C-alpha cells in the first residue's frame, strides 16, 4: 500500500521541493537559468570537477527517496564539450544497495557486485555532421559534441538489475547529478511513456493503454504546431526494445539510421562512411559469454500455471490460474456458489459484496488487515529523574536564565526552573559525554561517547535535530560552541589513542543543515577541557595534565602555542575560562585566561604574551584546617578544584571537598560558599550573574541564588545501576534500589526525593511495597530481607 501514492508517476523535483533545498542539497556551481528551447527555468550544474559540483536527492546519505517506480526518467541536456556523471543508488529486494552510474567519462562498461558503470555515447544535433561507429567503438566516448539537444533518458531498473546482477529491483534510494549538464526534471513510474504524443492524439488513434501512455504535461517538452518531436529532442530507452541483449553502453537508438539519413542528404564528396572497429578476442569472448548467460529464452506459447497451494475452503475442484502480471485467479464450476470479498477502505475489514453462481472470476489475492494502535505512540516520555551522562561535568544555563540543560544517559534534558517541566533531545544511541550551547541559545550541540562517536546539533527552542556528523574520534569528551554559533570545536581520541581536535563550520546549519570540517589536528598533550572565546571565534584555550595551550584557526589550519608554566609545569589542570565582559576600547589580545588545577592553584594568563601573569593558591578556611601553621604556598591541604566559571565580577569554583565557592576576581576572600554531598564537578553562571548552577559527582543538580544566598536542589539521582522499582498505591510514592548501595523514596508526582537510606556494607537488589500496609520490604544480595 505504501507505493500507491506514487501511481501513476512521481514528479521528483516538485515532490521534494527542489527550489527550497530543504530535502536536497547542492554543492559547487549549481544555478537556475532560463532555457530558450524549453521556455522554462532549468538547473545548470557546471564545474571542472564533477565530484565537487552536483545536485543530490535526498539531502543526507542516510535518508532514502523510496521511489518504487520501475522506469526512471531523466530530462537533461549535456553541456557541449564537457563531461557529466549521474549516480543512481537503488535497493534490491534482498536489501543490497547497488550504484548505477553512467557518464561520457567512462570508456568501457565495468561492473561489480554493487556498482554498474555504463559509458554514455553522446549524439550531436541534426545540424552537425559527425561520424558514427559500430557498437563498442570509442568514437562517441569523451566530451559532449559542440551542439547537443534536450534528451529524455528512460532506464528500466528492473531489467538492469535482473540482467546484470540477477537481482530484483525494490526502490531508488538516492540520485546524484554531477557536472556538467542542464536538468529540467526527474520522474519515476511503472508506466512506459511515449514522447511526442499528446493525450488528445492518443485518444483519437486509440493508443491509450497500460503499455503505451503519453508523457505527462508537466514533464513533456514543448512542441509547436507543425514541428516533429524527433527533429528537436532525443529519446533514449535503456535497454532498447529492439534487442534484449545486455548492452555495454547507453546510446541513442537510431544512431546508425541517423548516420545513413545524413549521408543521403549530403553530397557524395562530403559523405562520411561509418567506421569499423576491430574488437579484441578477449572482449569478443566476454561479450559472447554474457550474451549466452543472460540471453532470455525464446518466447513460447503462454502456458497456464497451476499453483501448488491448496484451494480456498468452500470452493471444490477449482482451477487456479496466474496471468502475466502475477495475479492469481480462481475459476469455479457452474454449480459452485462463490462469495466475492472486498476490503472496506475506511474500516479495513473484509465485507461480502456479492454472491454469484457459476463461472465467477474472483481475484484470490488477500490483503493483510490491521488496526492502528491508539494512541500512537502509546507511551510518551514525561519526566526523567537523573543527572549525568558519561560524566557529570556539563550543566548549562539558557541565555534567559529560565532553563537548565544537562545530560542524562543518552538523553539531553532541558528543564524549566520555575515549574520543573522537561523537554527532551532524543536521538543518541550511547551515553552523552558532552554538551555545549551558543551564546544566544539558538543551537545546542551534544556528543556521545563510544566507538561510534557522533555529534548532533539541535535547534534549542523546538528540539529538532538540525544535523549529525561523525567526529573522527573514538571517545569524544569535550565540545565548545562559538558565541555566535559559526564554529564548533570537539576533542577526543583517535584510533591510536592520541588526542584529536576537530573544528566544524556550523554557519550553514540553521539554513541548509550542513556541517563541514574546517580543520583538525593531532596532539600528544593531554586535553581535558577546551573553550572557544566569546570575542573571537578563531581563538581557543585548552588545558590538561602539565599543559595549558592557546589555539587559533588561521587560513584553514589549526595552530597552537603552549604557555610557559615555569616551575608549575607538573600540575593537573582541570578547567579554563576566558575573561568575561566586553570592552570596546580593549584589544581582544589583551584579555586574560583563567586556569585552575587539582592542587588548588588559580592561574591568570595573558593572551597576547602567552605567559603567566599571576598564580594564586586557594586554601580552605582556617576553622576547617587543623594544621594551619604548616600551610604554605607550596604545601598544605589546598582546595582541589574541578571546575570554574568567570563573569565580569566574580569567579565560581567547584572542588573535591564538596564546596561551591564564589570569589571576587582578586581571590582575596570567599564571598559565598555552599556545601554539597559530593565533589562539585560543574559550575555555570546565569547570564545576569545572579544564579549559579552546580552539579556534583553524586548526581545532584542545584541552584545557588547569589542575592538571597539560598540554595535549591533541583535534581537528585542514583549513581549506579537501578536494580529494582516499587510503587506505593496509597501515598503515590516510588521506591528504588541501586548498586550505589542506596534505597531512595520519591514523590511520584513531583519526582523529588523524599527519603534516602544508605547501606554501605550491603547492596540492595529488589524492593516491594505491602499491598495493604504502608511498608516495603527490601532484599539484599547477601540474602537478607529488611522491612521499612
């Protein structure tokens, strides 16, 4: 039923709205021009390299056109003295993708199990004199002649696949039209159209049938009254109906006749004699072998085929016949009653139409009846409890400060701060390892870890996936969007374990959904965090073990320079940040870069000099340290910093001791701090600087209000695999047990955590509520059951 919408034909350019380029793509020199012959707008594809100048349908290679029509029609005109290439990817019934290519670049026919290459022998227009050769010659190969005509090319996909590869055609997956050519349209149909014939002429001549059908009006070439179609245009059917032998080239059917007609109209002194070409013995043997293997059998008288299947119940001694189109028919005896069934188009059920006696002609084909599931989909994701994908390092604010964005396993969640409403970005197949957002929150980028690392770019407001691209790395762990969204930077490891930095051009994502690689570089240094500056899209900074590096994209190349750390070269750097704020009178190269380390040091680095300006070490409060006298700059229990974020006034840090601390930019004292249950791994300022988003390694997500000095826990989650869930029907509670040795009780409506039980020495594995009492029982791996 899925192919009925394609009958009688599909106008491909119109159906896929080629002018908008939303479902298709173009590359290189592709333009629209007004053709004088056709008196309409056509597409012109030019360029010296066909592979770099093309029109492709559909837009992405992973998508499919799904065109099931047997005949493929291409209305095109080769550009004189140029080459052109056409690639058609078709799918067989056994799910094999085969590429069919034809071009005047090809010198000879070549074939593999997944690729057929046909040479296209160009024909000159009637106004020129040209020598014609026998089939297999190379006189017509090469660039198109000086004068060409509009051509209708008809390819029988079913015959091509069955003859050359012994496979059955299923559908056309994609089409790629490469330079150099003019293209009017493409069409697919199960009907064989006849050019130069209108519907009125066909009706008068009584030629309208299933086998001979006039070309549709929106696909036909214009023809003035009194003109002959063959004098203005060309028609190519491959294979030719005159012979059913396999061909080694796509050429015009009347190539020899046209040569003879031209010879008769030219003076004998100007007569051109067709050339004879000697074919080598090996080529002759190969062609002969192909002919013997693939030549169809001689047509014999049609024989009635009797099926081996049992007859239908209620019809005895029937004759079951199969016609030429493969439809099975049942012929009953005169004494039998036959009920004809038809499928109701509305309900999809089989209903009795009529009851006849005698020689009834009943189609025996059956259609599968099914009822659609309602509602569709049955399940819809409402809320997710949890924070953290592959890591707990990424949690972001939207530009308006109303939404926080964070990963949870393979889903990216956008949650409203005011009411807890969640939106989901679904599409990843593995844990999300990193996320990044543009400065105006129009686009969101997310990357997944694993061997099949991919990056998805989303439209943040709608949740639509704009583009998806491979990362060329095996373990993507860092993404950073440019402030304006024109560039995206990613860091991961290649197959040899080396760090690899990739820069993508994302300036065309919103309009054309295109992502291209601008530059990439391999490096032996460790990189745990990389950020793109907000004032210059070409400048970046990275940090890792024993290094801080400044990066820049210039002339399509990615270059880096290490910062001279001096005596601090043996440190584990965890995060970096550019100086915030915009100063019109300040040179961007005079800005500062901040870096923090696991030992508690804060580095101020001058961007222009690529040198350290100040180094400070953050120490805990004196009341919390027993060995205050022993603390020095080089020794003592420094604050192990995991993350940092900088705005115009403050710097916020997250540390291993579970504290989120707010500092002035001179780091003279702590302005505000909030204690958490676990190490703080993520910190981010809102755009107004009044709220701070914090994430911890224990799966908690919270918000610190700087003005009121209040803290709100927005999300709690398990850190291990959940092994059991139970529902309390009376109090609307959920209870979960996890491999992190905790038992947690949640409110089923708000999904906020109500209670938390910890069992450090025992691991709970199952849980169940009592059916009538407000208690639950929990089973542990050591065989003990406890009641709560």
